[in-house]
C-alpha cells in the first residue's frame, strides 16, 4: 500500500512538471524559433546582425534551462558544447557584428534551432501525453458520478466508450482507471523520453565527437613525445652540467687529500676551487629543478608563480591575476610554462618595451592573455615556440589564439577548461 501511494505521488509530481514544462515548449520554444528565423532573415539587410546576438543568447539560455531540468528531473545529461567568445571581443556595434558572426559559425547554434523545432512539436506531444494520462481518468470518474445524464439524448464519447447511461458511465470509469494505471507506470519514462529527445537534438553529432577523439588522441601522443624529449633534456643537462662539476670537485678533493700535508697553500687554493664548483653545481641543480616544476608554483600557485616569472624578465611586465582558487597541478604547470615561453619569445624576438599578463578564470575556463608592444608578426607555425605551446595546451583540450599584426602589438590568448579548487 505504501509503495502504491509513493508511486502515485511520484507520477503526480512528474505530471505536474510535464504540465508546467509544456508551456515552455509550446510558447517559449515557438516564440524563440520565430524570432530566430526573423532575425536571421534580416541579416542580409544588416538589422539581423544587431538583433541576432540577443535572440540567440536567449535561445541558449532557454536550452541551458532545459539541460538543467533534464539532469535534475530525469538524470539525462546534455552536454554544453558552445564555443567560448574571445576575451578581446570589441564592444558597441562592431562587437555586436563580431558576436553575430561567431554565433553563426558555431555548430551548436544550429543544433539549438533544430531543438526548438523539435521541442515545440514532438517534445510538446510527449509532455502533453505525460500529464494527460494522469488527468484524463478524472473525466471518466466524473461521468460515472452523474455527468452522463447531460448526454442522455446524444452519446458522448469517452475514449472508445459512448456514454449515455449509468452503465456506460461505469464503463467510462473503468476505462479511466485503466488509463490511470498506465499513467502511473508511463509518466516517468515519457518525461525522460522528452529529455532524451532534447539530447538527441542538442548534443554534438557522432562525427564531431569522432573528430574530438582524434584530436585528443593526437595531443596525447604529442604529450608523450614531449615528456620523452623533456626527460632526455634533463639527462643531458645533468650529464653536461652538475654531474661534470661534481666529478671535477671529487678529483680536486682527492688532490687536496694528497697535498694537505705537503703543500698546504696549494691545498687551500684547491679547496676554494672545490667550494666554487659546489656552489655552481648547486645553482645548476636549482635551475634544473625550477625548469621541471618551480617551487613557487607548487607552494604559492599559478598567480604568484607568474608574478615571480615576470620579475625575472628584463622587460618591465605588469601582471593581473583574478583566481578564486587553484587549478590542478598539471594544468598549472602547463599554463606556467606556456606563459614563460610566450614572455621569452617576446623578449627575444619582438623587441618589446613592455609586456602585460592577465590571468583569470570564468565560465569553467582558465584564460590567460599575454600582450607586448613589440614589432608583431608572430604566427603559429611548425617548429615555432607558439606551435609547441599549442601542443602543450592541446593535451588539456586547451586552445591558443594569436593576434599579431605587423608593427604590433601582439596578443597571445590561451584557454584551458578546468575547475578551481
């Protein structure tokens, strides 16, 4: 009995949700679809370039609300595959035109419009069916209770039952009870089917997912190659640097041991040389460790590590950091060395007099922009440092964008999807 009452409450709640959601489907989706079509139709006239961002952003907000409800009510996860807007997007009329262009180039925009059409037709039918199976049985009970008398002269059809007497009214009630029991078991699957239908329209196609998998596979292989190359560099630096100095220092100490009684003055000179060699070996080891993972990055986080990096640059650098927490250690390391590479390139090749670094986190993205007032002309080409940075970021599904017109300035923007602790 308790299980039956629980099922009735669950089905009634599901029917109520479907009833409320049906208005969003038939009214909200229809209105947004019409506005979208009109706005896109006016794009050739120029008016649509101004109105399209507002309309499509409203469509995205409408779709995101449905994503939240799908996850909360039926456990259906619908991905959010929208491309992020660049940080340096201009404002005003020019910015609206750029935003329209970016929106129209995003495949997710056209999936949203396809979903609106699906939602106001098949999606709406599923919602109506969900709550109708729970509400329609009430009419059969009301007919059996006496409403059949209104239809004594002309039969009233309840489903496939013609109601014109008490007996047929009872038959209508029996049919209503049967429909009610169907509704008890079908309400949740029907609402879930509505959300699954939304997912089929909003989620990226298999072809896009396949391309994404290929890209991630490629960046994984590049990451493995980069790691192997880094290990070889560390081995070479140890062999040619600190190891050679330590060997020389050991030989000096052996000579000192032999001379300490015979020629104390010469032994003292060799001790000074050994002390200098040990200091140099220690400095090289510290540099090597800093190149693997800077201590300030592990202890203080990305913001302070970038500030410390900027202080070591020969060119004045201004750093702005807005981070509410810390990203994962691999992400912080990748971001730090990417910034280091960009700053080093600016110092070596751009002839910059000043540099600016902005680090912040928004909308699930770690965004870093490095700007310099140098000569410009930077490009992402095979063999360049920027190409290496792009591969490094690609390991984390990150992206690199470069704006570097001839004569400057140069802006390098990096984005890595991540969450902060």
